[in-house]
C-alpha cells in the first residue's frame, strides 16, 4: 500500500496533494490488451488508490510527448480478472475506439498511458504498448448527385401476392383485400372505435396493386422528384416453402422498371415462416437467389468503390455458430459473384455498446443500420418519442452506421390484419403526429449527419415510404399530397429530378427556384378492388 500514510487507508483523501512527492508515489499500472480493427481494450489503475477509476491517454505514432495525442477516457468497465488478481475493487477496464482520422488503412502504433490522479504530470506506460494497428477507412456510399443520400423503407406487401394479409382481411372484413383495415380507416370507417382521422393513409395513387408495373414506376418518379436516392426493401424468405415469399414479389417490378436508373435500391433479408432457417437452406437457396437476382443488379446501392450494401434485418438463425457461418458465406458468395466485398450492416435495435462490439468482432460485420425509433408506450406523443432520438443513436458513434428517421408509428388501423398480439390500444403507438414535428426531427438528424459525415456517409433511411398500416409515410397521399416528401427535400436541400421520359431526366437544385412537379400519375388512379 501507499507509504505516504501509515495511520489509515482513508487518510489518502485527507493529506493535501501538494505534500505528496514523486518519491512517495507509484505510477499507474495496467495493460493495453488488444487492438482489433478500431476497438482498443485494456485496463489501468493507480496502486496508490486502487479502488478509484483513473484516466487513460492515447498517443499515436510515437510515445508521449513525441506522438500525436489521440484521445482519453476514464476507466469504467468491471474487470473481475484484474480485481481478483490484484485484490482490488472498482472499475478499471476500458474500451476506446480509434478516431476516424487514423482509420486510413495505414499502419500506426498506439501507446496508452494511465494518468496518476494524485500527482499531476505522472503517467504510467501500459504493458503491451505500443501496439501496431491498421484500420481500413469506413465505407463511402455512392451519391447520385445529392448532398445527402436519403432513402426510405419500402413495404412490398400491397399486392395480390400477399397471401398473409389478404387472408387476414377476409377473416376480419369479409373480403380478400391486401389493403384491409388501412382502406377502411382511411375512408372513414371506425371498426375499433379509435375516433381518429386516418384519411392521409390513402395513397395519392389510390389503393393500388404493386404487381402493376405502373405503380412502381410512379413511386420511382415520386421519390426522385424530391431528391430521394434509394428505396430500402424488406425482402422476405419463407422457410416453410423455401422460396421468396409472395409478399416480396413486387420487388421484381423495380428490377424490371425502365426508370430504375434514377433511384437505387437495397434489400434487407427477413426470415418468415414457422420452419427454422438452416445453413443448408441459406447456402443453397437464400443467398444464391438474393445475390443473383437483386444484389448483382446494376441499380443496387453501392459504395463509391462498388461494394453492395446489405442490411441484415432478421436472418432467422437461433445459434451463434450458424449465424457466424451464414454471414461469412454471404460475404464470400457476393465476392465470388460480383468481385466486391459487400458492406454488411446489422440491424440496430438499441443494443448495448457491448453487444455492438460483439457483433463487430464476432460476426465481422461492417456496421449497423437503424430501422426506426418506436414509441415506448401506448398513446405516447410523437414529440416525446423523437426527444429520445439523440440518445438512441449515440451508441452507434464510432461504428459505421446508417441512422434512421421516423414519420411516427400508429398501427391500430391494421389491427387483426397486420398484427394481433394485444388489444387494439395496448400496443405502443404515437399520438399528435404532425408535419412541423417531423420537420424539426429531420433538422436534428441533419445536424447529426453533418457532425458525423464519415461514419454515416451522410446517409439516412426514413421510416417509411409506404408503411400505411403503421404510419403516414413519405409516399404522397390524398390529403397532404407531397408535403412529407417536400419536407425531406427542403430540410436536406435536395435537388429535384424530373423524369420527363425514358432515358431523359433533369435536375433542378433548390436554389434555382424553378421547381416543376412532373411526377407520373398512372392510369389506374381510381382502380379499386371493389
């Protein structure tokens, strides 16, 4: 123990620091355990105050003071192995992320120092220093000429190929209607006594069938007309039938569209069905199908160096070894098929930082993509939900990630058709969803992208384009027209893309003052099923 005091341990807090001399003080000890990718881990403590957390400083490409100061932290992780070995208590472990400026693909050396909390200027070089590291730069997503890459989650279920929701609607509403529940509430019916106006859930195009090519073409025109860069398609694989689920069939309409050069797309695979996902199914059926039919398409969203971006939404594996194997196989197959190493992003659902680190190190993913910020309780005000956005997204700092924005959440019109787990008012939902609140939300998101341009590639996915069962969405609707899309365009300063004919498009920047709405309205505008 410390030689400055022979009376009592507690007296170290009483003797003025000025009375301590260097000869009476022991420098901090510890170990720089490992540097894996950009994640640095280790421990440090001061033997003179062994239960106290201390600061750790990091220097790159040289020891102190020759090296470049790269950052600092206070130890805050319980290291039971250290405490047991040294007979101490307290939080002495640390985890630190190499700053973006050193993630340049070049070799660097890292020195870590424990900082003495009692005697200013005293540092202890941690065992294991220096360590050599080299971190490749984060992905940079290809732009289509916009200052930000703004995408939207796209639901392909509004079609006659959607057997699940069509069958549910028949049981509840007595008709085979893939818009069942949404159509009823949008047109003024109130079967569940909600006493809400859902008229803005009716698309400007009417209650369409996504198996008609004109619908997808119209959506591309609408999105491009306000500067959106891509659609993020949920892509469903039915394990009971070992094939692409009918709900995802409309994605082929995007692939076959003559307008797809004006909008990119990505897919987020989701396992549905009662049968388990197996490695055999994944390797022999799922991966070859989605890579050969979608990921290898020229309009697929890629980085500037051609790497396709895939969001791993829900693969359906129930054990870690199979999950690791599945991710590795997908990466290898994409490389074999396209010659490019894909950017594989795990879905972010507010996991702990420990879980995010685990995913990065064990699944070897490239980062994370956010889906949506949901309300935490029934009847939660939209603005209250949005007030948590900054803290919600903050865990992703340091990782490459694509943030999300939300147009709100209220799935009650879809009750017993899209979901049936609780009473109609017992599931979490938002109230008071307004355009001004959405605009304020987007300004917060824009500030975040501006202050984290490298680790986000200034890319955003908005929830959602056409999730009318759960939200109003960005798709133009009968009541508000293009107001949600216009809000996105205006907040992010996006340019208008006018598609006046196949192979012909022009871009009008916001400063031109020459906006012209030339989005296409197809011939089936009033085509209803009954």
